[in-house]
């Protein structure tokens, strides 16, 4: 059995140990503290709390502005800049800036993560509204709809896939970054990842598995919700679009 | 050198469909002729054309090019020998005009200089400036793009051309001009052309032979334009060709084919007495002022001829200038629009060769039998 | 006079250590330590990004070309690459370590997996966007299927493909900051190493951001260079 085979067996053991860490508790490496098993639940809760709050605030801040600007079809350069900057700033750097300049604690973590969550939501919502065909908007205006009415009844339903796509992207990004939130003092599932000296290698790997599963679960849930929320007419038309039926379900990343 | 085309009982049925799209179509196109496929939408005219270059597969029957079946060689080899233009033109947006035109020659492996010369010659042939070679299709107007599309199809000097509504996407004024240019070219090049259109007027103007198709690809009548107008074979053809057949006859004759009136032509500075002598000799009571190249500058009134010498400018503009290759129908339309009885007829260089009047056109309408005119004469080529 | 210079030197020196101990933003400290601390990780980070994007591009482009002719592949590929994209990068690094060990290979595998979805989607969308009439004309003139693909469809897809590569690159710069979890080096390790010191965080984080913008700019330049007809159309 060659080195590849040995590696596989060792890997199997590592994963086995990690899964044991997730399911059952154990004593920490440094001794004296229970880790793993049910101890992970408060961390999971913290993780969800942080994510939900950050995305929620980001939606509240970014969506109205994006819908309004998108409807007016103004400020395209600002939107492009936000998209670029949002993508270029690494999450770790954001956390780093937060720790260095504003300190530790839940509110600070929340601030950093909210800033992270805003660009995808903002950009996708803007593009979603702005790309509604002007003819349709014109027709609605001609029928006597008010401007907010047009947004609510015409543009928003048509923009649902993109708006939702932005929210999904943000959720996954924030879940990922919340993993290193322990650096800023909030104990999420990533605690075992940033402190392997306490949790051990199995703990680190176990936490990684948990975070991955959490992200996938969130993505799938949001995809299902999106399918329920998308107006039927839109679903039908997008499945016919150039043979890309999956496109309506996928997050759409905007360049 | 042009190829002869023959359809032998060609049928096309799409898989999963009960009705055939094309039913046992048979006709022949002699080398050098323009065959127009015309009919209502859904009659299969485009499908028929696309079977020649195998863009649509043949279900049964044979299509022969110069006696050789089109199935005889690989599809892409066949297509490199056939000129092909489509309604939306389909120029490659990412290539320059020169690269677009050079597509088939490059595929055939022509040497670079030969390609370069050919591109230059084609640009000249279509009256396009040489610097257009480096531009991109997005920078061209609709009419220019159309011309480049046809030039591209002609690039490798194919023996047969397939053209699907080549002038369809153009405004009517430019279309008329492009049609005239094209017929002038065809007069020199003499290619075999299969031309698809839904416009019966275009068919009559452009075709040497016309195939009128009914729904289901059934050939209703295959005849010369004159026969079609004078002896439609059934009610369908008669309806399709249109009730105003008499006026459609005007599309059969070109301005240059008519015995034009002679007009006195004088240049600025000529003695007035000479001008007045010429008037006595001619069919018209007015003189035409022309420049050194023979181009018309205006009609001279009595007041213009009051002095010793012919003035530099004339009172009345010489509009409409009628192209000698225009069909009489278009010329009549131009005369009526300018609200004038007659207009000077010019050749390709713009020089005056005679005068056409509404009276002359009326004389033609009154005459009996356009069958006296053979198709080659009709196309305006010296036999 | 010499009194003053002596006094001034003492003052400056005092201020420098003041700056550090007060956790401020210290340009002197930065300049002094830049070469030692930041240059190697910077290039390591750059290396990670470039290799990962290249590998991801080659795979995604090949998949895109194949899926262009076999549409049924698009769904499954997007599904798989989508799952890879959803897994947070930190978790991905750690999950791979038992299998592929610590180091460059693990980091590249994880990072290039992220680029797959974006680039694949853009390649497929770009190829599909070639105008149908250009394709019809190309076939009708006698180009073979593969010639139509490489001489017409791919060039016309370049703007979309480049857009995907640009997004993938800037995203990868950010994700590579976490590559130190797989012991692959990069600027992230520096940030992680001293989160509290403002100067450190600003320099390391700032270098990441600068790298992202510069790479994006270079790719944009390459895009403009390779698609002259787009510029002409706008003119």
C-alpha cells in the first residue's frame, strides 16, 4: 500500500475523530474545559445570530436605497465602485481593521459583518431593478401608476431573482466571515478553527465540517424560499431563456 | 463562369411532422440566370434555398450543381464554393470589413496578396471607400453593411450565389438603389443566383425566372416575369402577383431601353443662337444646361436665354435625375414626386444621355405585348 | 545649535516608540519593517492568486467549451461548482488538509474551486451570446463546426469571459488571505499574527486591496486590448 493509501487511511481517521468531536463532547487540549458535542450549540446559535443580524441590517440599509436609485437609473458609477471595493476587501482585513480600530465585542463584529454584507445586496438589487425593460416601465407609467407603485408592482417582482441572489451571496459570505469572528471576541463555530491549541486538530476539522454544512444548508434553504417567492410568470419565462433552467435558481453575481 | 442548378423532385419533411415542408420540387436554373423564389410566408422558399448549400438536409430527391449532386462532397467544402447572404446579413462584429470579406478566400487558402487585391477590388465594385477595409461592422450604416455582406459572398468568385432577402432589412429608397447596383453588377458578372423574396415587385424587377411557391413548397408556376404577368397559371398566382398587373409591367422595362427624347444640351458660355437652333431640332422646347463632364446643371428658360451667351446657372433645377438602369416604375414614381413632366436620364458617371417624360411612359403602357422583349434584353445587357 | 539637534533627536526617538506603544499608525515603523515583513508574503500571496485563477480558468474554460455543445451538462456542472463555491474558504482549507496536507497544493485546490462557478457560468453565457446570424453566416460560408467555435463564438464571448475572470481574481485575492490556515503563507498570516497593531493591519490589509485593484486593472487592460471591435462600436 503506497503513501497515497496510507494518506487516505490517516485522513479517514482524522475525519472520524472530527465527527466524534461534533457528536460527543470531550475535554479540551489545555485541560479543564468541555468542548465539542452539545457545547457547539451555543456557538452555532451565536453564529446564526450574528449572520441574521448583519444581513438583516444590511437589507434594511441597502435595499431601499438600491431600489430607489435603480428605479431612477442613476449613480451607475457609484454602484460599480461599490461592487469593486466590496469584492477587493478581504474579509480577514475587514475583521483586522475592526479589531485594530474599534476593538472587540459583538457590536463591533456586527458592524464589520454588516459592511461586508452590504455590497452584494446593494449591487444586485440595483441591477435587478435597473435592468427591467424601460418599455415595461413606460407602459406602467402610461397607465397612471405612481412611481412607488411601479417599483412595488412592476419592477420589484421582475427583480426578485437578482435581489434574492444578492441576499443569498451575502448570507454565505457572512457565514464564512463569522467563522473568524472569534478574533473579534464573538464566540461562533469558528472558535475551534482560530484556537486549535485549545480544541485540537480534531476540533478544528470538526468545526470546519460544521461551518461547511451550515453554509450549504443556508444556501439550499434560501434557494427554496426564492423559488416560492418568485412570481410564476417569471419562473416560466426564465426557464425558457436560452436553455438555462438552473439560472433562475442560482445566485447571479453581478460584475 | 456560372453553374447550372437543377432540382429533381426534391422533398423535405421535418422529423415529427406529418406534412412535408417541400413537396417534390423540380425546376432548372440555367447558368447565369437569376431565379427568384417567391411566395407567402410558410411556403418554404427559404428552406428550398438552404437545401442547395445543405444548411437544411434533403429528405428525398436530388439537387445538382453543374450536374454534380450537392451531397457529393463534404458540406463545408460545398459551401465554400457557394456565395451565401442572409436577411440579417450576419457580418462578424469582431472582424474588420476586410477580414469579413476575406473569410472564404482565407478558408480556400488564397495567398495574402491575392486576398488583399480582391478585397480592394470588391470595395471598388460596390462603391465603398478603400479605408472602410479597416473599420468594424458596428461603424457602418445599414446600406454599407448590406453591400459588405454581398461583397463577402462574392469574394471567392463562386459560380452560384444564394441570397435570402438580401435587401429586406433596408429602407425602400436605399433598397431601390442597391437593387439597381446589383443588377448592374450582375450584368458584368453573370452569376447563377437563387434569390428569395416575399416581395413580388422585387421578384419581377430582379428575376430572369420566377418560381412562385404555395404553402407546403408546391411550385405554382415557374416562368419569366412577363409570362407571370400576362399568363398566370391559376387563381393563386394571379392573386399573388396582384391586381395592378398593368402597372407591374412598368417593372419590366428599364429607362435605358426606352427610346428617350433628345434634349438640346448647352454649356455655360455657349452662344445663345446655337442653343436656340438645337431647340428647333429636338423633341423638347427647353434646353438642358450641362457642365464639362456632361452632368446636368438645370433647365434653361426663355429668360435665361435672353442675352448673348448662355449663363452659368439655370432657373430650374434638373431634378429628378433618372438613373438609366432604373425600372420605369421607379422613374415614374420619381417624376410624380417632383411634380414634373420630364427628367434628364444619366449614366453611371452622371452624364446626360437623354430625357424621359411621363408621355413616353404612357406610350409604353398603351403598347400591347411585352413578350416581344426577351429576358436578356430586359436585364439591359448588350447581347 | 547642537543642543537643539540633540534634543530633537531625542524627541523623535521618543515619539517613535510612543507611536508603537500607543498602537497608532506609524509610517516610520512601516518603512523600517516593510522589506522584512511584508515583501515575501506579498509575493507569496500573489503567487497563490495567479496560480489558482489560472488553474481554475483552464478547467472552467474547458468545461464551458464542452458544455456549449452538450447543454445537458450545464446543470450538473453548475450544481457541483456551486456547492464548492458555497463552502467557506476557511472550512475548505481545513477539510483538504487531511487529504492533501499543508502547503501550496491544498491552498490552490481550494482557491481554484471557487473560481470554477463564476468562470464557467460566464464562459457558457458568453458563448451563447454570439449573434445567431453570425453563426448562420459562418456555417453557410463553409466554416467547420470547430472553426465557427474558435473563430466566431469564442472571440465574441471574450468580454463576458474576461468579466468572469476579473471577478474571480478579485474574489481570490480576498480568499487567499485565509490560506495561512493551510500553512500556505500569504498576507493573511500577517494580519492574523498581529490583529491589534493598527499599522500592521493597515499595511497587510491595504496590500491585499491594492493587489486586487491592480490585477483587476491589468485584466481590464488585457480585455480592451483583445477586443478592439468593442471600442470601435462605442466610438
